[in-house]
C-alpha cells in the first residue's frame, strides 16, 4: 500500500480485531491503540461496506468480534441512526457474554435513543459490575421517572465505580425531585471522596444547602485533596458567581460563611 493510500475496509476490520478483551485493560498496550485507531478510521469511512461488515461481526460466534462490531456501529457516521439502533438493540437482546454486553450498552448510548430505556433498566441489578457501570453511564434522567428510579438504585450500588457515575449523571442534569435529593444527601457520607464531591456539586446545583457543611469542611482542607474542581463549582453555584470567578478556595469558603451563617453553626 502506498504511503498516502487509504487502507481498505477489509484491512481496517482486520486491524480492529487484532486486540482482545484482555489487552483492552492493559495500560499502554500499543496493539489496543492501533486497534482503536482502526475503529476511529472506520467511523469516518463513507462506505456501506463498513455498516455491512459491522453487522456481520455482531452475528459472529466470537464475543470479541461482536464487541468490535458494536464499537464500529456506535459512532459510524454514514448509516442512519435508526439502522444502527435496530442492529445494536437486536444484538443486545440476545447477548449473554458480559464483556460484549458492556460494549453494546456503551455503543447504543451514543445514539441517545430512549427506546432502549426499558432494556437498560432491566440491567441495573446485573451481577457484573462493569455492566451496571455501563448502564449508569448510559441512562439519561430526562427519560422519566423510571430512569430516575434506576439511577437512584445505581447510586446506592456496592461498587464505587457505579455510584460515581450515577451521582455524576444527576450532577449534570437539571432533573430534580425529593427522591433525587435524598439519595444525593446519602452520598455526602460516601466512603469515596470523588463520589462525595459529585454529590456536593449535584446538591449545590439544586440549591440544596444540605451539602453546605461538607463543602465548607472540604474547602478548609484543600491541601489534602487531589481534585477540588467539584467543590469550586459547588461554591460558585451557592454564591451565585460564574465560573470565571478566580477567587482561591479560602476566599470562597469565607464568602459561604458570610452568606449562610445560620446553616454552619
């Protein structure tokens, strides 16, 4: 192949299959990088052959091949969203390999199609924690009460990786209810710092002062925290200033104490 010649679909498919489930988890694995580079190239490849090849992979007996078919279809730009949704959702209904199931959930989430909501909700109690995390990352609170209830279940999951994502989904959403706030308040006591930080920010976004004491306590101990971006965002919300406010944490803390003294005594 000439230096500037575009690789064929067949060659790119071969490259994307060169990796494996195991190597995906290996930090710095160059084979995995090359494989994902091929997948990203296929996403931008204007050929119906890509869609047909990915659909064939979804029907493979090899779970790794099915996962790669999902990875390709999730963000392939040259087939309609309904066509990709139909192929991926059909595969999801019959998938029994936990690793491929996770890949399918992530890939379908790129389509932002609420029709998959019922299937996602059915997986919130799946025994595999990676599957549950994928669901937490993929459910949108705006999908309605069932979606909110599902995320409230996930926000109390045994694994921090699931709780973190469920809490984050409420942090970036405007959906609000008494139930949501109750579950977020419970995460203020989470044993994992990042989850507590997400809960503080989510509650501050809702102007819920239940987060105030933990926020001020943390702002007073910024020197022992690795990442306090959630706390700064929460302080900005409660003070009413914008993200361009560059006051240091100690000044934000002083302002919170001035504004809300009755909540901090």
